[in-house]
């Protein structure tokens, strides 16, 4: 068994509670393993008897509160797609059918690992993870939409255990926030003058049969030219650069959001992030650094917080 202390980068914490996972006072039993890259994508599997621990933005979307759940997350270069289904999960076994995408039926075999703790550094949040390393053996199959990524394996390295985090307080910071949303998609833009950065997070949530799919894409820009607004916060222009975003969009008070902006996710390129089905808001907000614990597995923390607040 080993104990690991993983520290949050200060830059990501500038996004504060907007990106925070669901608060929890108790650690949750988790089973996690990683697979070989597929077409450049990283593939990770998280499972737990508690569905909310592994379903991004689970509240109030838990698939079945009386069952466990498994999430297969496929990620590359700032974007990810997470596929969640109900599953039979015990302390050492995972059994799930991702209909249309594959199946997982594995059992965990522990290995003997020497425990160690990483040195503590100056930080805001600390993540404490207690795991037993080993190998999951059985049947692992996954194929994304149109075969953009796929894995077939009989074993995978991973671990079982518990994970939680603790955040200490710090002074609040003021930032300008734009949120645009439709029935299935959401875009968050943040302009933080203190740190001199602009951040974008796009998300989409859909259900295909019994599989809940959460997608996310993010970008942090070193200046504010990609997100501009007037002093009265009555209008704004968004034009993120980079490979994950295309086009632009404009906000007009009180809630109009128009343009050609799209975001690309694994398995779902060029998803509209603006148009007549969207509403938007633009305001100045305070990002508070509060005390508390938060689970941080099963999909990226960014999309967990983003989709949870829909």
C-alpha cells in the first residue's frame, strides 16, 4: 500500500470553486486503471460503488443511486470525453456493459509496493490518495464513436483505495465571467486581470442509450485579447484560439449570444457553442478560496464542476 500527496498548481486554482468537484467529508472507495494510448488518446477507467464519485457533474444526474458506476475517460491535449454507465462494483471487481461502446469485466490482483509520501510544498489544496497498486485482469473493450479511439486488453495496471482532498482558505479575487448555455452544452469564459490570463471551458452532456457522455475542452490564454468586454458589461466578444475552438461569438445584454463559435471534443468535433438555442450572462464575480474536502476522480475536475452547476 502507498500514500501519495499530489499538490494543485496555483494557476488552476485561480478558477476557484467554479471548477471544484462535489464537496464530501468522507473518502470514497475507488478502483482505477490506465490503458495504453490509442491514436494518441489517453484512456482511463474509474469505478466505485458510489456513482457520484466517478460520474462527472453527477448531481442530480446519478445513473442509479442503488448501483455502482464506471466511467471511461478518453483524453488528449486539453479535451476529454467521459462515458459513464451503471456497474457492478465491489472492492476488487468491476463488471459493466457500455452498450455501443464496449464492456469491462475485471478483477484486481494486488502487488507489493513500498509506501512513500511526496514532500509538502506551498500550496492551497492537498490531494491525499491511499492506494494499493496491482493489475486488473479480465476483459476490457472500448471503441469510441466512429472508431476515433479503441482498446482491447486482458490486463491493465492500476490500483484500488481511497482519495480525498482538503483546501485551505485564501483571499478572494475578482474576475469577469461569461456563461453561455443551451440544453446540452455550456461555455465558461473567465478574465482574470490579477494573473493576466483568460480561461475557456466548453462542455457537452448527452445520453446515448444507458451511457451518459460528458465532454470537455479547455484553454488558458496568456492575455485578454480572446475575451473582450465593455466597462458596463453590456457586451462582449469571445474568439478563442487553438485547435479545440473555432469561430467567435458575441454577447449582447441581457442574454443574447450569437456567432459561429464551436468546440471540438474526442469523438464529437465542431459542437456549436453559440446560436439561437443559447442564453448567456456576463458579470463580475468573486472567486473564493474556501475550506473543505472534495473528491477529484472520474473525469476532469473542470468538467465535473462545469456540468454540475447546470
